């Protein structure tokens, strides 16, 4: 008599799913989306679609890009849960927030 391989199935089901990549567009002096919730391990890429330089600077200095010219990109992988508020150092009225969950 054969026994089902339920134990093996349990191992397969418990394999973690890798986080995805998410883009945030910078356009018309705004980040879009402005607020975002992602899972731990997600790579977020900011893309400057504006005609002037912008930066991405986390309020507590967890990450900071240099000046991003048109079509430049900056990526960060969020490995720690929490809230990350960021702004453009060249245009401080530009703000956004990323919430990282388990």
C-alpha cells in the first residue's frame, strides 16, 4: 500500500516566495505612487521621468541617491520591516513613504 507524500507537499508549500520589483516614477515634481506598501526583500526602483534632476533621500539616512537626471534610476532593496519616509533633497516639498511588511 502506498502512502501519500503529504510531508513532501508541506515542504514545497512552505518555500518562501521571492519579493518582486516595484517602480516609482518621478514626474512633474512628484513621486508616483507617493505611498507604497511592499514585502521584505522587495527592490524599489525610482525612475526620473522629469526634465530636471531629482534625488531620493530617506529621512533617517537609510539610503540616498545622487542627483538623478532624466531617465536615471536609483534602486534600493528593503530588507528590514518598517516605515521609510523619503524626499527630494533638491525639492524638499517632494515626499513619499514606503511601508515594509514581513
